[in-house]
C-alpha cells in the first residue's frame, strides 16, 4: 500500500522493448536505498516490482496490459517520474490509501496559475465520475490530492508550491496524460451497496 506522498522525483534512464512487455531502468537514489529484488515501488502511481537495484537505479518489467492502461507507455529515457516506496505497517498515512492500481488515464485540459497555487483541470472517464466527490481524495500520477470540483467528465485539484516543485505535476502541460486512481473506499462501498440492493430486491 502507498499513500500518494511522493518521495522522490526520479528519471527514466532506459526502456527496453521485450515484445509483449518493456523493461524500464529508473534513477531514484532515495527509493532504491535498501531496495531488493521483489520489492515494490510506485512509478507515477503504478505499483511496479523491482527486478534489480544498484547504484541508485532499479529495473522493473512492465507488461503490455499496464503499458496500455496507464501512461507508462509514453515514457522514454529522460522522462521524469514520481517515485514512492510502500508504507510500512505502522507508518504514517500521510495522504490516503493508494493501491498503485491505475483505474484509467486522464488528460490535463487546463492550468490556471494563482499567486500561491495552481488550479489544474483533468479529464475523467465518465464511468469513474461516480467515485469522485468534492473534498474527496484522488491520486494523479501517484500524488494524493483533494478534489476541488467534481464534474461528469472532469475534476479539478489545487496544487501548492511544494507539489509543483517536487512532483511531475509541476512539469506537465495541457494535453499531457496522467494516471488516475480513485478512492478504493468508494469502490468497495459501491460494490457492497450494489450487492445489498440485489439481496433485498423483490
């Protein structure tokens, strides 16, 4: 489990095409400190498994399903990425519960700078809009954020200077894709209520 608090702004150093998958090499001295084969690291909100880790870099295999359903397929050497290690049992839940399982990709459709923050509008597949509520939590490229406005096909978030400076969200431009993970609690509640409705239906 992750919390959406990005630990490090890393970089893709190599991408190897393996046919039905790709192997990424990424630089992240902080998150690779003590990392071993089989450990998990979230890359732009996608939970990946470490294959090898050495000299401040790690490699991870990404299957075709993940490349298709997330924005990782658009990464290339030199791309900056948000990195986070899993939260240890008993650790601080600084953001919210994040699985690292991307629900969909959205697109940055607008950026409105203010004096001390920036309002960013992100497109959202209509099927996911029911899981997004104002003042609720959402994960964008692995960053835990609070929803300002929840629309039928979009949502807005307010980015503070720290988020702009220390994550990829400060580098993204209008039209760039982002990974979206909605709140897992909303999905569980929907499933449970749906089952209960079916049980009591005449």
